[in-house]
């Protein structure tokens, strides 16, 4: 998932006790060894305190962008919403998303996306999406993770004719990784930790690239909350 600014919405989350939130986050440390994501950022306690106030905290850890926020959505519903990437077209500047291998919602499915960029060259990429069922089991349903990693070998995927039509003149992004980590707070609220890193390839002005990496994350949170609250999710996963 290559990060650019999503269509903005505003998260509507009431404040959450920061001491309680930090305590819950620390309790998850025992299960974080089961994460599959790479390029993990170090997120400061101040970010969780900001999230507890109802805001989305964002930052950069090296070249990895990260965000933390609370969703007024139950963890199973939110996780299903995150995994329905073909339905996310229209929420973000990505104009084409297609599962090219595997079934919708499935672990290790391959997803092709295309991003039009005015003035600069468009981008396209293929990622493997991981649903990490192990972390849900080990945490007794308290945590869930969605990961993505770009494929850099053309022999590892096959594009259908419609998907191929989006590639001429576009830059193929071969280095991109990221993840969502969801933490159950209660029956109606979920903490989301998000991070993403990518090398967009081709020419992108340094200032523009770093700016979008930071500012686009808050828009991503807002758009995913809007989607989760206003759609009936189709993905179904096993939970302890």
C-alpha cells in the first residue's frame, strides 16, 4: 500500500482515559512478538496520549510514516473493513484496485493498485496482503494485524488484461511495506496503529514525498473510519 493523501474526513471519537489506554498498550507487548510486519517504528507514549484525546497522532520514524488513533468501531468489524481493499476505491486517490491472486479477504492474496499522479508519472504496484491469523489466536482476539509487502519479481505475479492496461507509462513501485495493528479497547472501540514505508521510484520531489508520507496518514484513518461505520463488511475471520 503506497501512501498518498486520502480523501479527507474527520474522525469522531470521544476522549479516552490516557492512563487506561497506555496500560492496555503495554499489556500487548507480550503478543507483539507474533507480528509479521517489518520496518516497525518506535511510537512514543505521547502519541497514545494524543490518541486518547480523540485525535490521530502521526509522525516519521526515519523514513517510515506512522499513525495512532482510536476508532469507535468494534475490532472484528474494523478488521474486516480494512481487508476489503477493492471497495476502498473512491476513498483515496488510487483509481484501480484488483485482487489478482487469491480470494477476497484471504491470507497472502495479491493485490494490484494504480495511482494517478498529476504532472509526475503514475505509479502501480502489487502487494501480498497478510492477515496473520496467529496473532489473533495468541492474543485471544485482543489483537489483529494486516500487513502488505510489495513484490519486486515479475515472475511472482500475473496481471490480467485490464490490470496490464494501467501499467504503460507508469512507474512500477517494487519497494513498499506496511501494516495495521488493531488493539481491542472494549466492545465498541479499537486502537489502530498504522505504519508505511515505500520507495516510490522514478522522480518525486523530496519535499513532496516526505510531506505526503506524514499528512496522508491522518486522512487514511479518517477514511477508514468512515468506511467501517457506513458499510456492511463482507470479510469474515475466525476469532477466539
